[in-house]
C-alpha cells in the first residue's frame, strides 16, 4: 500500500518513476526479463546467450600469482637462452628472485639486462592474457585493473543480438526514425540504461577477492542477473558499442565506482564529463538515475578532479 501511494504521488507530481525489474527467469541459455521504464511502460524481453565467447573466464588480480607466473617463465627462458649457466629461483620476504653466478663481468651485465627485458615481456604477456592493464587510479596511484576498454571492444559483437532486441522492444513501445534522430537516440539509450539499471546491484568480491570474483563479464551479469558498477558499466558500454559503432563512449572511473559518458546531445541540466566529454550515465545503481543525472558522491569526485576517463575506440 505504501509503495502504491508513493508511485501515485510521483505520478501526480510529474516526476519519473524509477526503473525496476519486475521479473527474471532463465531456461537454459534463454533469459526472460520484464522491467518497468521511468515513464511507467512495462517491457518484456526474451534473449538467448551467445554460445561463443572470446573471453571465457577472468581471474582477479593477485600480485603473488602474477609474480609466480613471471619468474617461472623466466627460469624456463633463461635455461634456453643461457644453457651453460645455472639459475636458481627462491623467495625472500614474500617476493620471487632469481640468482646466478658468473665469472665474466661482461656476461653478468648481459644476463642482467636480458633478464630485465624478458621480465617486462613476460609481465606484459600475463597482463594481456588475463585482460589486465597497468594504470593509475583516480588519485594518481599506480594500480593494475581490468582492461575495460579492451573488454568492451572484444565483447560488443557477442551482444549484437541482445542490443538489436532491446532496440526492437523500445521501438514497439514508441516508433523511431531510421536512423534514429537525436531525440530517438536519447530515448533508446535511456531505455537501454533502464534495462541495465534494473538488473539488481550486488557488490562483488571482497578484501583480496576473498568472496569471489570482483568483476563479472556481460554474459555472467545477464545469466546471474546481478552486477556491480564496473561489471554493469562494461555491459552497457558493450551494448552501445554493438548497436552504435561510432557513438563516442568513455568509461569513467571514480573512487570505488564506475559510470559511462556518451557522446549524445545534452539537454537542460544534464551532467557532462568536463570538456564536453559526453553525457554521464549512472549505469550501476543501486540509485537509479536517468541520463545526465548523478549521485552526489559521483558529482563530488568529478568536481574535485578525482576521476579517470577511458575512451573506447570505435
């Protein structure tokens, strides 16, 4: 009764209703969704997960695991490169180290330089293999994070069917021009945003990833019907990139949060990324905002310059 009265009050005041998921169930790889848009329309979607994926699984970032991979690979590489030398691998204060002895100072310098170059190569190989990238966080500190832009570009083709179905569902609710004009594009992006926002928000992982993976791929968000901010950000960005290949997209990271900036026409008091970087979308929830509206904490970080914008190439 209280919820009904609240919805009625919002309607009387002319305020948008929050997008919400009304139903979800799965039948194998076939997913069934029902959600309500802020203007009160109830939309339904049935979609089958793409059986083919370019990113079958991800792991959380653990420095010790990366170091173990790099130094074991180095031991193999060194044995091949310098078969007459003896190399030893050991740990000191929790860090892997390699040791060797040579009588020739020039050979020692050569080996040291080669090991440094080979270690960098193996390090980059490990990052790329697991879709990590070394970067800076919004405070300027060095971090290793998922390569979100690469994930969006790689996974966008897998979401082509779902993106097309979402557009078809919204076109049934309100016909659009072909290609969509600025108003149609905004409405379509808004309804796609409603769909992603309506997927229940759930914080993932834990300290050191102790409660499981801290990031879900789009197919996992869809199948499990849960996601956190960066998981839902990548899902939304991949849907948009799949449907609108040339639409300017930026992934925006603020402390402990992630959102999107989309290169569409701004309206009224829309919040935009500084320097006309695009209209901002609060993709994740749990607070549900229409395009161009932000949570107070998000706006605070943007105003203070504690954010990072990552462009997704067309």
